[in-house]
């Protein structure tokens, strides 16, 4: 049994297209991180720094203002540095992480061209109460999170989607290739070949998929750790990008990345189950890849095109929406929707059900194959 499992792992791992794809993916993400470090610029008290020195200076500055974010702290940052803006004289932005955050979150900066500091003003009235005031209640822990903010997009979106495509191509031949090579006709004539050997194929594919995702996650984490260190992992998650203040997600950035990782593992295992089911149905690897890709993007087409039409009525459309958001392309991105906890649990249960159904269907389809 163990020998069969190792052979199946070797079969999947020997597909060069998987490793070529992963190498290109990690090289792209590494190059992107390198360019971020090289282009990084920060202005502190009239002095401009660049590259890795700029990152360290920005982190040291943020430490001075770390802790609960309050209106007094915002005022102190503004009085010392002013607003963050684009300076045409140096062809770069003038400012640092601290005043960049308050400028983007608490002023009319996004409504302007951003190159004239005299035009930038703090929000007022209802706009301030709705957007800035919730951040200043004292429960938001401020610190340097530039690197972690960027990693949310790189790790939670870019890597996940690109890795999914690579694994679809790599896993599609698991059963389909056996049909093409006619080896299924031989393997399925034995008692072990019709039972335990199939489960070994399935478990090997699921294990390989999860292992690749974990190793890629570790690489991304170490790369960002090398460039940005660990500062800010205990800061509030709401400091990152477009995440809403009232969203339902872990409140500390460190815990938030664990949450993203768990969703990613669930999504990648679900993806492997779906691809295995398709592979068991299709008679050749190319067709399995095409069908798997179509199945992978169907939820996107539904959410972006058909869902806004409410073609099944409100209740029917919402039910289908939850199902689609539980599929491989959306499940790992669930952190970005800020679903309530019960909805996230429901999506995970739907994903678990689909995983079991797909694995069972793939098993029986392959087992009952008659060439």
C-alpha cells in the first residue's frame, strides 16, 4: 500500500509542467518583492531615504507611534509630517507610512490628483464619522504594516489563483492518463486495483496538492519576513488595505494570515477533489484540463454576470451565490468578503460536502470504467 502511494506521488511530482509553473510563479513574486524594496522611498523630517534603508527608517518611525490609534496621535503625525503627497520635483511620493495612512484613510486624498498638499483636507461631518472616527476609538492597534498589507494581496489572491491553475494542469492526468495509455484496463482487473489502489491515487493527489500549497506559503512568508521583518504582526488587521472596519475576521494581522492559510488549505483540497472527479470522467488529459478550467471559472461567471440579474429570484439567487462562493476559486478569498462567522462556517461545510461528493464520484467512475 505504501509503495503504491509513493509511486502515485512520484507520478504526479514527475510532471515537469508543475515545477516549471511553480518556479515561474515564485520567481515572479520574488522579483515583484525585490522591486518593491528597490523602489521604496520615505521622507522623514525633510530627509529622504531609499531601498532597504527606507524600510528600516519607516519601521523605526512607526514604532514611535505604535499602540492604540487616537485622534491625538493622528494630530501629532500631521503636525510633524503634514500630508502624504506626490512631489513632481523628486518624481516620487513625499511622506512615510504614518502620514500616508492618515492621508489615505482620513482625508479627501483619493478624490484628488494627490500632487498638491494644499488641496488635501481632513474629512468633515458625516464623512468623518463614517470613515475616520471608527478607527479612532482606541481599539485599533497602530504599527508598521506596509509589508503585510502587500502580502495580503500577493499571498491571498495572486499566488492562490496562479497556483490553482498550475495544479489543475498537473492533476488533470491522474485518472484521464490511465484511460489514454490503456493502463486502466490492466489495473482494474485486480482486486487491489479496483479498491485500495484508487484510494491511494486520490490520497496521493490530495496530499501532493496540500504539500505544494504549504511549501509555497512558507516561501512567501520567509520572503516577506526577510524584507520586512516581523514588526506589525500584532497590529490591527483593519490597517490592511480595503478591509472594512466592521468586517468579521481575526483582529490581529498574525491571526489573520493563519485564517487566510486555513481557507487556502480548504480551497486547495476542494480543488484537487473537483479536478480528480473531472479526470475520472474525461477520457484524455487535455479534455480534463479544459473541463476543469471551465468548472473553476463558472463561479466567477455566475457572481459577476448572472447573480446581479437575480434570474432565480432573490432567495434562489442567494442560495446559488453561497454555493458558488464555496467553490475553489472563491473559498480561499472568503477573507475579502468579510462574511459573518456563521456564513464562513456554512461555506466551509458546503466545501467539505462537495469535496466528499467529488472524491466519491471520481472513485466510482474510475472503478467502474470499462474500456
